[in-house]
C-alpha cells in the first residue's frame, strides 16, 4: 500500500498521450468494454494533435485493479499498434 500511497500523493491523474482523436476515443471505448472507465480527450478540450486518455487513480483502487488496467492498456495498445 505504501507505493500506491506515494503514487496517489504525487499523481492522481495520469495521461496516456495518443495524439489521434479517433484512436483516443476508440481506445477509451475498448477499455470500457474491459470494465475500465477512462476518459478520451481531444480537440477542443486539448490542442489538435494532442488527444489523450486520462486515468484517475483513487485510494479505493487495489493493486489488482491497477494491474488489470495496465494489462488492458497493454493488450489494446498492441491491438491498435501503438505499443
């Protein structure tokens, strides 16, 4: 729990920069299909070409929750060709 506390203490919003608006939207939708709610942002919320996904951590998230999220990013990222 100490490491999770340190992450929470420093960063509670993490950003995955994908740059492409459609990719960010589709990626976020696929994460939701895996049971993970993340937000895709694109223009006009962020500058054109800087589309991203925001992940919010909470003290309520377990280590298993975080591992599931990271694994989903890995699987979907490979499927989308960004990893």
